[in-house]
C-alpha cells in the first residue's frame, strides 16, 4: 500500500504505513490506538486477568508437585494444598527475588526439575526446618533408631 493512504479507523488520522499494526486485524488501526485499546482492556479486565493468572499458577504448581513425587519427603503428607517447594540449599529468598511463581517453575522445568536443589515438604515440615533447622519427624526417627 502507498505511504499515508491508510486511515486509522479509531483516531481517523493518516500516519505513515509503518505506524500500522502488522497483522490483518491490526492493519487499519495505528500503533498508538492499538496501545490505547490494549491498555483499556488491561484496566477493564482485572478480574479476568487475576483468574487467568491463578489458573496458570495452579497448573504449574501441579506440574511441579508431580515432578517431585506428589508427597512430603519427610512425613509422606499427600494433600496437595499442604505441600510446598523446599530449597534444599536454603536459598529460597534469593531464588524468588524478582521473579513470579510461574517464571520460577518454568526455569525449574527447563533445568529438568533438579532434585539436588529442590524437594517437596508439607508446610509443617518446611517451617520446622526453617525455624529449628530440622523437622520433628527426623528427630523422632533418630530417637527411635
């Protein structure tokens, strides 16, 4: 198409062709109007975006649990809602810094779900390990032995 012959259907201006979107659905709207429409959708669909993000996090969390055995490696707890990721090297804070949960799980998947850095613990075992250095289940097993 010749330079400047297209007119944006939203703002009714005729910017250079390079200012129009590349896809067929975008070819009659300038980039500025496309950006404004995208921003408007983003603001008006907060609940939909939150629901999508929640489902995505749940999907990735279930993949992670499956990769690490679906149970607490300390006490054997099987309830998925009680299970959490344990950083074996106690570097969880650094690992999470600046990343969202889905990004972390994708990185773990791409690394082959490394078993030397992560495991699954229930919240009780994980917090006990964090606060006291070991889980009460481990202490009981040592006392029995």
